[in-house]
C-alpha cells in the first residue's frame, strides 16, 4: 500500500479539501461543513488507484 492524497469535492457549494493517506495505516477522519441552499449536494472523491477509501455522508442539524 502506498501513501497518497484523497481530494473531496462538494460541487454544489464549492468546497474542496484534501485528506492525506499514510502507507499501511488505517485512519478515521471526520469533517463537518455547514452549508445552506444545497438541497441535493454532489460529492466526488479522487484518489490514486492504490488508495482504498470509504465514505459516509450524513445530513443533520447544524452544530449549536
């Protein structure tokens, strides 16, 4: 397994952020963004083919 970068793009609200991946290491990362006016956001991920990833996307109330 090799190191790499996953780039997460939320197109409808123009948000992009990278996540670094380390070789041979499993990590859990949590990111939360507050957006308004995005009823059906589209999320895309690009990563090298050697990088294995999974994603869970949720929708909830904004943080207090």
